[in-house]
C-alpha cells in the first residue's frame, strides 16, 4: 500500500511538471518562428526599399539625360524665344510648390512638430540666400553655354562639378580625399578632354574657349552651392528636408524675380510673361523642377552610388538621343572619353566609400 501511495505521488508530480513545461512552452515563443517572422519582415522591407531606390534611380537617369536635350530642343532658329529668367522663376516656383505639398502631407500624417514646422528663427533662414544666389547664376549659365556646346558635350563637361565639389569639400568642410579620388579627378579631366577632341577641324577641341570657361565657372558655382547646401542641411539633421527645400526655393524665386526685373523687364511688360513659350518649354520647366526634387530623394532614399550610375547612364542616353534628334556624330574620341569619364565617376564613388 505504501509503495502504491509513493507511486501515485510520483505520477502526480510528473503530471504537474509536464503541465508546467507545456505552459512554459506556450508562454515563450519559438525562436525559430520569431526568426522566420523577422526574416519575412526584413525581406518585405528590403524589397520595398529596392523598388523605391530603383524608381528614383530610373527617374533621375531619365530626367538628367533629357535635361540638356530639352534645353537645346526649346530653341528656335538657334535662339531662345522665351525669357530664360522667367523659365528659371517657374522652375523654382514649381519646386517650392512640390515641397510645400509634401510638407502638408507630412503634417496630416505626423502632425506639426518642432522639426517640420515652417516658422523658424532668423539665424536658420539667413543662410539660404547664399546657395540660392549661386544656383541662380549657375542655372542662367546653363542656358547660355549651349551657344558653344551640344547636348552630349554639355553632359560631359558638367562632370567637372565633381572636381570642384571634391576640392571644396576639402577646403570648406575639411574632409580628406582618398588617393583613389584624386586619381579619379585626373581621369575625369582626361576623359572630358578626350571626349571633346575634334579630328575634323583645325581646332583641337570641339568646344571653344568660351565654352570651357563657362563650364568651369558652372562647375565651381555648382560645387560651392552643393557643398554649402549640404553643410546647411546637415547642421540640423532632424529638420524635415521639405522645410529646408522650401526656404531654399523661396529665396530662389526671389532672386529670379530680381533677375527678371533687371534683365527682361521690358520684354515681359511689352510681350507678356509667357511670350515665346511652347510645349517643349513647359516640359523642360517640369523636367528641371523634378530633377531637383529627384536629386534630394536619391540622397535621402538611395546613396551616392546610385547618383553616380545614373549620371554615367545619362551621358550615354543623351548622346544616343542626340544622334536621332540633332544629327550628332558619335566619334571615337567621344566614345572613349565617355568610357573614361564613367570609370572616373565610379572610382570617385569607390574612393569616397573607402575614405
């Protein structure tokens, strides 16, 4: 009897232990299941990021490659029938409107916070006129340089801003450049020069001296404006980028309005603000505005590698389209120069990552 009693107690104890183990297993999730769930979430997240990055990259490539083509295409009989200053004003206005719409959507979803409100201090706003003024001159030069270069040549020469940006990074932001980046600068200069070689003329280079001067000035202005803007943006990282863009574009509108008054006031008053505009001009304005927004999105949602690849592809696309639209001839020098420039841009990006 005593043996049976002890046996029954052991069975009860085993049952209670089994119940505790079952309850413990129910209360503690299976690590494998949790791991599979996390993997699935990460997979969905990475797939969404890849789709967004691909969409932004494709958009930037198309917008960049078509930018120079649309400017050349908007000419009639070799000149602009519309006012360049009014076109620039509309570009800045459109970018400002897009930033404001994006900001309103943020307010609706997240509410108004310290980082996304428009009203701010004078110390924060006072820094935006400098890059806005630099972009004004750079954008005006962008139109006038086409008196000396064609669309593919412009895309090649535009890469000089990589050199100016790198040098100004070193001077202004005190950032060191790697040996690969300095080598990339030399290759970039050689590639741009090679692409401009002219074997069918007494002139060694296709682009005349004035075109090279304008390209270098544009590169310096673009590089300084870009570095200065980046310094402003990163001074307060938590600040909503649409707020920062809004204030930059507001000052851009102001400076372009002054440019209209100084340069084209009589023409605008006598012939009208939209005189000489065509469908191509309107498309060009939208292209310029969306290009500016796309660059901001690439730097936010993608990375510098994406921008590098899109720039290289844009050069090739511009050359191919120009063959059909403007009768551009793809010379061996241009082809080799494009390859060298593409390699230089890639090396610059690799050097930036290894710095």
